[in-house]
């Protein structure tokens, strides 16, 4: 399994630069997830790794060996696409073994690999069917199986679950995580779904407009986001942001906005870069009651009952939208005025000017 390095890799279409110089190291045996909104450059990065897109600048290295000029077949990678890309006239066994047959692998070895992977993905009973006879989830398993039988050093996944319904997507996430534990290969996974990123990745690389905003473990990105973009993108429901004004009262400094008054450490006030600051708080960190809570005044817009949890969409007195996630023990009515509690240690502070976490 190679260590993969992208050194100053760029991508241009004519005069348009869609991927500024990108530096990224992918550790041996790691499950890395590239995540971000549409157009952030994550799929382009994956396709350049696969050799399906040429690089405009920089270089890609596998264990120190430059591969930017190599054909896809010479990179020892296997790729799972978003749209399955199965051959409709072949049965599942022949779809899965297609690359092995092209490589003139002995028939006995092909049969052994196909059976092993089919058992792993629970599709052994489907090997004699055609793709048109399978469900979406079964087709996605076949697409994964076709990549896995190649026994490549690195597997690339380009949003493989985006065409599935929510229930099947959850099941496939579990199966992917289980499969990953058995394979011990490099895996690079692209998605716009932060839930997939959080549940699958050893390391998450958050991208926006072709640039890496932050990379780290799921816990690190959730608890210590580098900036407002990462804080708002990672976590569901997304983090609330409330603009406040810094005001000194005696020896203390407070971030004050209509309906909220938050004490701010002096170091954070100095780093804010101006009189305005952004208070970040996750919906799950707003409580009905808390002994150490800071009150926040809200007016309910709508209450969404989700079974064990209720998500309340509300507004502060100045109209800032706030989401609250609490246990479903209390009913809320539209227009109801409520006072809830924020725990001080759950509050994050961001510079209004730069967007960086203070």
C-alpha cells in the first residue's frame, strides 16, 4: 500500500483554474474522506489520482514515485463510480471479473477472487443475474465488487451511495465500514454527505473552492473546527452562528446580541480583530434547562418531531435563525416565546472578519 502525496497539484480548464495548488499526504492504509459542497474540487482530485483527469501542474507521488503521467491501468488503483457503470449484457460474475479477464488472469484465480468478494458483499446468489434484474443497492454492491476483485493497493470511491435511498444508504455505510476492516487497503472516498464522512473516515479532508479548509479526525473537526465553514459543514443539524458586539463591563468582556449575552475571555476579545464577533453553538448544545446555562431568548418558528428527537427552528429577537435539537419530551407551538440555556464550554467564538475560530 503506497503513501500517496499530492505536491502542488493544480487543474485548469483553459484559463480557468478550478483547483489551486493542492498539497495533501495520504497515509498508508488510511481511510481518507474528501468532503465538501458541489464544485469544491473533491471529485476532480479523485479523478486526477485515478488518472482519468490530467494534472495541469504539480505532481502526484505513490511511495515517492511520480505517477502523474501514467495511464490509469499502470497506477494499481481501482475505482467505484457514482453511477455503477455496469455492462448490461453481462451477468454479475462477468461484470465483476471483467478487469481480471482483460489482464488474462487464470480462470481458477478469477473464480476464487469473484467468490471471495461476492461472499464478502453478500451477493453470491446474484452472480448469474443481469444488472437489470437487481435493485439499486445490489448494483452498487456489484460495482464495489468489481473494484475489489482486482486486489489493487488503493481503492477510490466517487460518491458511491448518493443514488441510494436514505435507509439503504445507512445500511451500505455499515457494510462499507465492515468491509474496510477486512481489507486493510488505502481507501479514498469522496462525498458531499458529512454523515458519511463522519462515520467512515479515519481522516476527513474538508474542501471548499478547491482549497483544503481543515483535515483531521471526525472528533477533531466536530469539536475544534478551524473556521466557520468547517463548523457549519460538519455536524447535523448544522452549527448556529450569532453575530454579537464586544462590550466591556468592568474587568470582563461580553459578546452581546439581542437575546444573548456571552462572557468572552480577554484573549479571545483581543484576537477578534474588531468589535464584532460570531458566537457558534451547536443545536444539541442548547438545552431547556441547565444549572450553568447562559439564557438565550427565542421565538419558535416550527417544531419538527423526529421520534426520539425534536428539532426546533426558532429566531432570536433580531431575526437570526437558530436550530435547537432536544429530546422529544416537550411540545412547542409556532410563535411561542421561550428561553433556553447554552452551556458556556459548548460555545465557540469566531472572528467576524476572517471567519477563523478564536
